[in-house]
C-alpha cells in the first residue's frame, strides 16, 4: 500500500502541507571552510529546527497524513534519537500520544529531550530489538508505526529540503548529503534532479555502517565498536529509499570516524556551530576529497546538532592532540618533597598550561623514583618542543608519550 516511491509532485504537496508549521532553514556561504578547501561552499543548516535535526519535515508530513482517529489512538516508533525527537515534538503539537522505543545506548541528551516533550519512553538493547518491540506495540495497542526513513510520507517530507535549496541558492553545481537509511538523501535527490538534473549529488555514509553491513559481529556478547555518527548508524538501506538512491544519487561513499570528528571541529571553529556526527558527515566527505574536482560550488547539508556534551568534550581534546596543542610528557623524578613543583615551574615559565598530572610510584623504571605523566596545553608543535627541551636541559629524563 505504501511501497510507491514519491514523485516530485508529492514533494511539492508535502511542502504545502508542512510549511504552515515549519520555518525555512537558512543557507549561507562558509568563508572559512571555502578558503580552507579552495571551493565556494554553501551550507544548508537543517540543524536549525526546534528539535535540532532535519527529521522534523518527514515526521510532521507523516503525522499530517493520518486521520483524526489515527492521531487520537497515538503513534509509535523505534529510534536512536532524532526521529524520536521530531516525532515526539510534532505529536505533542497535534495532540497525539507518542510511544518511543529507544536503544539502551541512545544518547542521553536525546532520550531526556523526548521525555520532556511528553513521549512515553521504553528502552531496549539494540535498534533492531527496538524496531521489533515498536512494531508489536502498533499491533497490540493500535498505534500507528512511524518508520524513520523507509516510507513515502517520510521521503516526500524530507524532499522539501531539496525544493528549499533550489529556491534559496541559484548558483551551485553539486550537493553533498548524509546517508543513513536513505530517506533524507532520497527525498532531496528526487526534488533536485527534477529541477536541476545536471547537479552532481554525493551521498556520504559512515564506514562504521558499511562495516556492520558487511560483517556484523557473530557473538553478540563481544563489544562492537561505537560510532560518533549515531544518526546515520543504519545497517540497511530501505527497500523504498534504495532504488531512489540508485536512480538519483550519483555516488554514495563512506567516510571514517576520524574524518567525521575533524568535520565537527571544522564547523565549531569556522562556523561557531555545534553539530553532531551525522550532521557533519557531508562536510567530512567534502574535506576528504570525495567530491570530483570538476565541481567547485557544493551545497552541503548539515542535518543535526544533538551531540552528547561528554562526547563533544572528548572530540575537542582529541582534536587538540591531533593538532599538536596537547603535550603529554612522562618524567622520572626522585620521590622527594618539592621536586614536582620544580617541574611545574619550568612548564609555567615556558607558557604551557598543566591540565592533568598522574603519579606512578609502583612501576617506575628507576628505584627510588616516581614516574609522573603531565598533560599540558601548548600553542603548537613548536611550542611543545620548546617545553620538552627546557625540561631536558634541567636534567630531567623527559619522554614524550
């Protein structure tokens, strides 16, 4: 009944349906990123909705397609976060009860936000288990199940972003968009190819998702590697979205976790905007050179900002280390009073800032000594070398680790 791929006219109808409820998301040139890459890079800020992600268009369009009776009975969904947020927000606006099944490892910020919006939250193990539970609820309780991506109502709602882009930005030759289950990319690509068939569309997925699709862990007890792009951590492309991607998206290519982390930091540095992993995936693809060189005016979709603050803090620290702005030095000192202060004085005199000090009295290489690891903030690799040299000139055995 709902297996038909939406048409361009379906997307136009979806825009008429949802536009009274949703604002246009802005688009802007990024001077810093453009200069860094030697391109003219415009960003479509689909993270600027109330719930912080593009998912609102699809969820709202789906809800507005339901009858009054269906809304009265309520809706349910399985989601790691952004789909759940969008559905709970608009279900509340429309007076529909909302029941969400979220993975146990779903980001806390997303779980708590859904709860504050009045949704009933049930958590289970994996997203696959959540999906089964949500579908069972739809049968046993009479709720309408709202899929996160693989449904025409979702795809046509997400496609409105493509219509907006064409109207907001006249001069672009390519589009880069994240791909998880494919609903976002499928809708946007359908709209853009209908209006601008010569525009190159690049989908960017996570290497994590590709690895999980190819060789999922055989033993569920084994800890699987995590991804910082949970919003596109989807192990299967949809049966509806897949053929649309094959038809309209010119290439779908993976990016690494490291590339996504660098893109998050680039948006923080150049655009002063906090973006989650999935939201930064498209920019990661551009920064990694996945766009063919002949395209010089890309439009990049940034689609979500719901990142856990603890994760963001770790990414900032990791980025500082990658750029040579963190220095970790292990020194061996006599285990005597006042010795540590002499080391910190050298560090302070050379303009470095001590962030962490760790003592090891049990396994020093030299008897009667203590090994101390000092993590400090420095300006750049040259500054790090200056601090290390000054420590060694004082007679200290200093090893950069």
